[in-house]
C-alpha cells in the first residue's frame, strides 16, 4: 500500500502580524499507509511547502491516530524552532543605580555646633577640613545604566565595524543619543557573538551605556554660574582664609574647575 498524504479541511491556520517575527501559520495533514513514524514524517515533509506566505517551515509534528494512520502539523514562523530573534529585532534593559564620586564641597552646611566658649569656623561648605587641606567624602550619585541587544547579518559585522565599536568605547556622545543631550551618555563597550558558523547566520551584539545628567548654574561656596556636562569632572581650589567669626585660619573655595576627562564620539557609528 503506497504512503498517501492528505491536507486536512481545517488546515492553513495563520496569524499575520506587523512584525514578520510574530507571524505564524500551521498546515495540517493526514498520512496513511505506513506504520513507520519516520516514513510518515518524510512523506509529510515532501508534501508540505518549504515556505508558506514567506514564512519558512520550522517544525513537523506527527502523532499516531490509528493503524498506519498519522496526524501531522507543520508549523511556519520566523526562527520559531530556535526561539531566536531576526537581525532586525532588538531588546532593551535598564537599571537606575548609584555611581561613586568624591566631593570636597557640600550643597549646604545644615548645622555648625561649637564647643562651649568657642566659635565654630565657617568653612563655606568645605568637607573634612584639616590644617593641611580638605579631605572630602565619597558619595553616591545617580547613574542610569542601560543596554541594548541588536542583531546583525554576518555581512554587516566587518572588521571595520568592529573597529568602530572599539573606537567609541569609553567615550561620550558628541550629539544627542536616545533622548540624552550631548555629553550625558558614556559608552561602556559591547559584547558580540555569532549564532552559528555559516554565512547566513547572524550576530547578537549587546551594547552597554551609562548616563549622567548635564548640570548648569552650579554654585560652590562663593563661586557661581558653573556649567558641567554629565561625565566632566568638577574640582575645587581652596586657599587659607581667616574666619571672621572665630579668627581661625580656614580653607575656603576660591575657584572651581570643570575638566573633560573623556573623549567624544559619534555614536551613529554603532549602527543602532
């Protein structure tokens, strides 16, 4: 008895989505004439199209329903068998946390308490003042960290493109990026891996960033009008002065400096 394949009446169930990766279809068949499950599956594979509505065939599921009789479901989707993403897709994660910064100047001195019979010197917001200098303190500052995973074809991930990723690492954005102003985003680097060994396999690359807000019109003691980009470094110069209340020699801020410590880069070179 020859092996026969019949498409079922309720076959061709499908879902069409705006993104091709979310579209799917199922074709149903009855295979008759063999007790061999592998022969039944081979017959269903030969009878079903390799692609349906531009979707590639992913799985063939067979189930015995009687003597030499098999129920078959053929599923079509984009990469459904592996659960992976297509090169055009991306994913995004974020975390708000704190970075550490050493400061020597407070936002406000909320209290000065002298010993009995003495006057507490006014250090103008300097923290940890000693006879030799200003020690300061480490504080937690807001940092917004986020990562993006993108998928690229093998042809896109050339040596030149890998070099572009490397050249942007450890640099800040020269222009606006992901809604942040220039100077607010620091590119921390990327991790990439190729999914498969063939020329048609794609690359999965995760890009990591940290963002810190730009600040304007800052005040440090008597110094005002300080503008600082997110990843620039602010430090304060102190000098000896006589406190008018106690007559003690103190350290007071006389100048503030904003230093650029990271180079800038055009993040458009990342291709994301």
